[in-house]
C-alpha cells in the first residue's frame, strides 16, 4: 500500500461518518445522559434494563452465559476457552463436535467485533488455545447466506422490532484487467481491511478475475471486518416479531437489545426455521442499521435518541419495581475493568 492509497483511505474515513469516533456518533446521547441520570437518581440506571442478563448487557457480560439461556437448537455448538483450558480438552471437543472447518473464536467479554477470528484448521485452533490469555469462545461456523441484526424493545409488555440491520459480506467483482490486489486497493472500504483481506487470499493476489466474476471472502457480518451495514427495516413483520420474541423467551426479564442471527432464507425464517443466534447484545447494543452508508448523521442521531430514551424508560420502570442499579463507585469500578478487558482484546 503506497502513500496515495493511504491518502485515499484517510479521505474516505473523513467523508463517511460511520468511521468517525464513537463519541461523535453518540454525541446527542452524551448530552442528554445527565438529564436521564438525574431523573432516575442513578448514574448507572441502564444496569437494571435486562435483569436476566449479567450487568444487563451493558459491560463485562459473558457471551457464554447468555448462550446457555437459549434453546440449544438455536445456537452454534459452543465451547469456552480460558487460561485453564488444556489443548487436550479443546482437541477432544473439536473431535466430538466439529465436522468441518473453519471455526469462529471470539472474546467472551467482547464488543463491536474486536478479537473475532476465523480459524481454518485444527492445528490453528490448538495453536490459538496454547497462547490464549483470557476467556474466549470457540464455535462452529454457521455458513448460512444471510445475516441480520434485529433490535428488540419491550413496549407496554410486548416486544417490538425497532430496527433491522442487513449485513452485506465482502465480495469483489472482477473487471478482466486488474489483479485481486489492485481491486482491493481500488475500494477504500476494502482497502481499510487490507491486511485482513490479503491474508485470506495471499496466494491469489496476482489473480486477474474475469469481467463480472465474483470472489467472496469470509462471510462474517462485522463492520470492523469490512461488511457493509444496510437498513433492513423492510423485513419487519408480525411473523418475524413472533419468531424473535420466541427466540428470547427463555431469557428472563429481557427488554432491550439486539439479536444477531444467520439464516437460510426469509421464507424459512418467517416460520421460525433455518436460523441460528450468533449473539445477543443487551443495554449497550447499537441499532446498527444507522450505519447504512446512505444514512445521514442527523437521521442516525434521531434513531439513537429514540433507542436511548427507550432504554431509559425501561430502566426507570425496573427501578420503580425495586431493582437496584450499581451505585456510582461500583459502576466506575466496572467501567475501569471493562476498559482493561477491551484494551487486551484490541491488542490480542
């Protein structure tokens, strides 16, 4: 990657707000937050929004523990790896549960897709296990073609879908002239994932794709891995609401969060078939459809404020029912611990 490629990437980041710092994107929420804290008499009011989830899913929430709350047929086969996990235990679990590769590993206490890896052989998994220094989850890779994130909010006792994000996986279309390497660099969105992409196709960088030939990369619906997030609200229906409500019905006092799923087809999904829950995010969930490249920052702020208000109202109802949030000192300690974990994930 030369100097001009780096300039192009810089200008792309500058002109696309979806890559701006989190504090800019959430600026209106930061402004109104003190009002909500004063009105609820709690700095950490949001920690009572989902009483059936550790810390309501705000921070330091174990993904593995959440998986245990779902019906087993709704989630990928999952194994918890920590510093005490032996390679023998990991190897045995793989032999008993994994029929083919790749597999997914991701931090048990993770956020925004940091630390997620795709491992393509048993040897890679064993090597990873030998070097891991924190809790990670090992999962079978779900190869369904479609992935969405469904945001659920409880209103007047009923769950509603407040937004859906469609996740468009990375794929490159050939022009019969340029090499794969040149095509990656020609698209600023993909160029930002340069190291990640060339590692996947290291043996094909000089390949010239035929005109209109499609080359797909790993189907991981993660913004930090280059996937495009699209507004999928047209998918909202009574049938999908029922299916998603049933999926989270085994989680006590779930009121607010995003359910990330992969599925075979819309027709199967509407019947509650052919889908797997990849993850459930709680109080700190993002209505990720705001990151649609065609969306304006101001419209995104409007959506964020609606969701933040909903989180506040749900938390206030929970407080009025007698549930106790973290006090200021407890909450600050948790945030500091959360920050330390996040830094370790990013540096891993």
